[in-house]
């Protein structure tokens, strides 16, 4: 929700930053400010400062900065609204609600949350009573300690309608229990009854730890084995992750999140030391789930059961997340042995075995490739073309252009490897022009920034000096946009940021950007004609010469579109690194000297851009 600026200012004014920070950081007063060891990175010498007068903190080591709301967000992994609400409580302020309808709705939700807490406590008492002995023994046989059972507030719903008789009162009328999904009233006029009966109960909480629903496991042989609360004003299973209230801080501290399939998986993993575990609630992973997971970590690890159903769930998750991908944001996958789930695996093989599997989690692109190749014989041109088409359809579903380009390049590389391996196995050369217009044994920019060497004599080898290499990269970038000016629609601003060392190349770059800014539509032919007639003919010929193309075939006018984009993006990313570092340092200095919200937001954006792997344009 949006908060009025006056309310945010009041929160910041009433809460002393040093009081909040000192709960987790030992601060030492230095004049009008405080210093201490930064809580956001490991350091031995204090570089973390807190100023109550200016209401901001800043670390000169890692660049972390912000006000009291920002500190709580970064320290505890909270969203902005959650941090504001927490600090509002500290300040003794009531969070404003915009309309009478919203106020009534929030009041009703708060009352219902209070009822859910009363019911949760009732179910907990039942578990530890004589009525719950069988349920408690079941949980212990599953390997849960009493401490874990209490931490996750597990309970028991007795047979019959004990909840109704124990809870209904003037303060908690039956309609409230029905609204919370705890009591059901048949349509045929029969008496209402408890929704959960003779089941072990797992309270489902929101991110703030408020109980909003329950999941129950049948104690007998009846179906369904597991039963969740229906959707209510508090609970939407498509937007809720089980265990999020425990996992959030652990995920933030460890920099990862694990997604399992069920209640017992989450609890068993947490007991084994993996408190960063969560699970969807009997539904496929939704866009809302993915958004929540990405607030915890950039690459959550999905760890579903090793049976066919678990693998189908992993496949659906991979398909669902593709359109949502952003630079730096993805999923990874752990494939458990057949018949195993996280609960059984940590119980039989131990935490170390599970940790080893998490560390070797499969990237999303490998998962997609496996989905399209496993169990298929791909041995003819038609079958290879079919695979290429399926992969192309997958990549085109990715909305973010930069991520889409990277996936196209990765799959083309895998296709080339597959075709060449097949040729080699059948006695073919395995060299020359590869699949989908790619080139094997050619030259291009290597991942280490050097040249990939071919066999053509006379081409500069590994001893090529850094200045020559830098100039060649600049030539490659300009050659690519001259031959493919459509790239400028996305990357003109990035091209303008590069510090071009050669004055003639810099002049050519400026002319290209000027033409692009003025022209409604720009094709390669008209761009070349304009450059040739404005005094750039000589430098234009050098940029479009064979000594450039021999190192970067993707810059050619007839190069496949996917190769053009991926090659250009990789080269541009390398060239932008010095400029982005300079921008980031400049923004940090601006904020230290003038800690305004505008300078903070600019620094945050640049930090986010610099963390996005493979992103040239942020």
C-alpha cells in the first residue's frame, strides 16, 4: 500500500535510528555520530556509521546506506510496507488506512486474525492432552523433537465437534469460525461441524507470523490425506508459502531459499539446519510465490520429490517462471533420488548429503534443455529442427529482452555441441559451420576477455596488447550497431556511456548516436551512407574491415540475429564495467555528502544494476 509522505516523515522523526541499530550492532559514539562493525558484510575495522541528526546509516566498506526503514528492511529482509508497519509500532503510530471500506475490512481481518490465534492455541493444547497422544506419538515417530513441534506450533483436531463447543462464545460467534474456514455449515440445513476432525494440524502463518489458516493430516486411512483451509479473507493458498515466517530471516542471512513440497519436508529440513525452507500449499508454484521467493534470494532452489509427480511439479515451475525472468533472477533445481523426499533424505542420509545436493543444484536453462531432450532420440535433421523450434518457443516466452538473448545464445551453443558430437561420432569432421548459423573453431571474445584463437595465420595471438584489444572491442561494438542499427533502440544509452579511447572511433560513435536520435527509422544502408558523407569514410572502412569480422563474426551484416544480440551484449557488458564502477563510486560520494532520498534511490539502482550478472544495460 502507499503511505502518505507526512506519515513516513513522522515515523522517521519518532524512531531514533541508533536505538534500532544498537539492538544488533555494538555502537561507539564518535562526536555526533556512532560507529560500529557493519552488519551487512564481514569486517574487522569499523566502517559503519549512524547519524541520528541526519537519520541515516552508511557503510564505507560495502556501501550499504539508508534511514531507519531501510535498515530494518536490509537487516530483517522485510518489504517496505512491512518495515513501515514495524517502525510505526515502535513510534506508537497507527498505520493509516485510506477509505472507510478499507478501515472496516482491516478491522474485520484483525478480528479474524485474533480468532485464528485463539483456535491455534486450542489445537496446540489438544496435541499435548490425552486426546492428542496418538497424534503426538505420530509426530515423534516422524523424527520431530518436542522443541520443533512447539516451534512450529503443531496441534491436533479431535474427532467430533470439540472446537465448536470450546470456542464459540459471545466474543467468538459461530459465523466468525465459518468465515475463518474452521466450521462448515451444510447447504441442506443440517447442523454445522468442525472443518478439521481427527487430524494433526499444521498452522499456516503469514510473513509476520500471524496464523491465517491450517493444514491437517488424516490420522486414519481416509481421504484426503492432507486437507487445507479454504480461501478466506486472511488466506489465499496461491499467495501463501508455508514456513515463510521462519524461513525469511534464515534465507536473508544465508542468501538462499529452499522450496519443498509439503509441511513435513519444511519442518524436517528446518530441524536438520535448513531453516530457509518453504513450501507451496497443495498448488503449483504461482507468480505470487515466485515474487515472494525473489524477495528472499535471487535464485531459490526447488527441491521436489523424486517421483514422477515431483518431476512434473518441477517442470511446471520451470515453465511458469520463464516469462517472469529478470537479469539476476532465476530458479535452480534439485532432483532427488527416486522414491525420496527432503524429509526422508535428511533422515536417512543426513544434512551433509542434502547440502551437497543443494550446492550442485541445476540451473534453469539446463532444466529446460533436459525437459526438451530427455527420453527423445534426436538423430535426424528434422528432429534437430524440432528441438530448435521447441527451444525457440521457450525463449520467446521470456519477457526481458536481455535474459531472452542470453537464453537464445546458450541454447544455440548446446545445439552446436550436440550436432558436432553427432558428426564426430559418425566419422564427420565435427568442425566448420555449426548448427543454426553458428561457427565452430572461429574467433570471438572469450569469457576471460581475451581472443579465442583460430588457425588463420597473421591474426594477433595471445600476446596482443591490452590497448589494441580495447580498440578492437570498440570497433566490434560500432561495427555491430552499424550493421544492425535496431540494437540502438535498446542500447543507445549504454553505447553513449562507454569511454572510447580512439578519437576517430569516438567521433564515429557520436555521429551514430546523433543519427539514431534524429531518425524515425534507421536501416544499415542509410546509416552507412550518412557516415560516409559526413567525413567518417576512412574510419568507417576500418571498422567494417575483415580484421574486425575475423574476431567477431556476429558483427557481420548477415550474422544470425541471436548471435548478433548475444555477442554484442557480452562485448558491451565488458566495456561498460569501468563506466559503471565510476558511476557507482560517484553516486556513493554524492550520498555521503548529501544523504537525500533522491541520491539514495540513484545509488540503490546503480548497485542493483551492477549486481545483475550479464546485464549490460542494467
